[in-house]
C-alpha cells in the first residue's frame, strides 16, 4: 500500500493518484510552459488535480467576474482566463514584490492583460476597499489569514456566488489532534479549523471539504 504525500499536503494512494492523473488532458502550450518555469523557480502553483477541479467548476459556473487572492506568477489566473468566456474579468491580488512584475509579464505573454487586473498589495488592506461583487472567488494565499479575510470575502461574493479555497488541509496535520502539531504550526492549525468551521456553519454558505491537492473547499453562497 504505497502512499504519496502530494505537495506536503494530503496523503493519498500513489497508484490512484497516478491513475487519475494519467487521464489529464493538459492545458495550453503556454500554461504547460509556465508550469515548468514555476516548478524550476520553486514558485507555488495549483497542482494538476486542482487545475482539473477548477476547469470543471469554471465550466459549471461560467463566472463573469472572478476575484483571486494570491497571484504568485499568474498561473491560476491565466488558467481561469483561458477557461472562461472573453467577457469574464479577473481581479487578482499579490503582495510579493518579486512576483508582481513576473505575473504582469506572463499576462502579456498569454495576451490576457485586457482580462486580468493585478492589485498590488496586502489582501488585508485591499479586500476592505473593493466594492464590486464577484460570482467566483479563489482563495490561494497565506492559509493562516483566510479566517480574517472571510468577512470581506462574504461581502464581495454575489448571491449564488462560489468560493473556492485552496490549501485547507495543508501539512496533513489539521486532522490530527491540536496537540500533535508543533507549537509553530498551532496557530495556523487552529485558524484553519476556525475557517473550516465557519464555512460549514455560516447559514449563508453550503460547503464541501475535499481532500484534493492540498485540501480544497467549495462553498456556495445563498442569501438568507
Ligand atoms: N494562485 C497561484 C499560487 C498562489 S501562491 C497559482 O496557483 O498560480 C500564494 C501567493 O499568495 C504567494 O505568491 C504569496 O505572496 C501571496 N500572498 C500570501 N498572503 C498574501 C496577502 N495577505 N496579500 C496578498 N498576497 C498574499
Ligand atoms: Mg495553493
């Protein structure tokens, strides 16, 4: 019974993982290239199984306005742009100065700069200032902050909107007892538990927690 720990995250059966990924139809030539560059440069990007899930959700939801928290070098923003209609606009937030110019350059390389707006700065400061509503929000930033972002995320999510959060089971430790984790990780651990609890118990949300990639939640918002 061989197991693989995918991206230091959820532990899944290696043969099952390989079998599922053998069906992957891949992305555009540009995204495949960008994925290789990101791997080479140790830039974190969504993995194959999350890519597949996102493409599926985009087809299902057909969003026209997407908000992303955590651009990195723009891989997932471009995957979302390529898998939505020309009318779909994407706003994405990144605060790491070294990655911002690379992301902008990648949006140009893929001829998507007219569809993607990069907001530079800390999501903690940017989110409260946003006034638009979004029919899809992709949370893929520092996982210890998700719980603090949530009130603004809920305000910015349209009625019927979908919230996808990545990395929610990262480190494979969340399912362990609070005391089995190191002190250093304890804060993130308990904040992520709070986040999952809130997603599951907030009356305007219906949420599923999936052991995909490094743990994903999909939530739908319905008014009252
Ligand atoms: N979504 C990207 C990967 C994002 S990695 C992809 O799949 O291609 C997470 C990114 O979130 C990092 O680049 C990090 O700098 C950024 N980040 C983390 N906390 C942030 C915050 N509070 N505000 C803005 N960006 C943040
Ligand atoms: Mg991620």
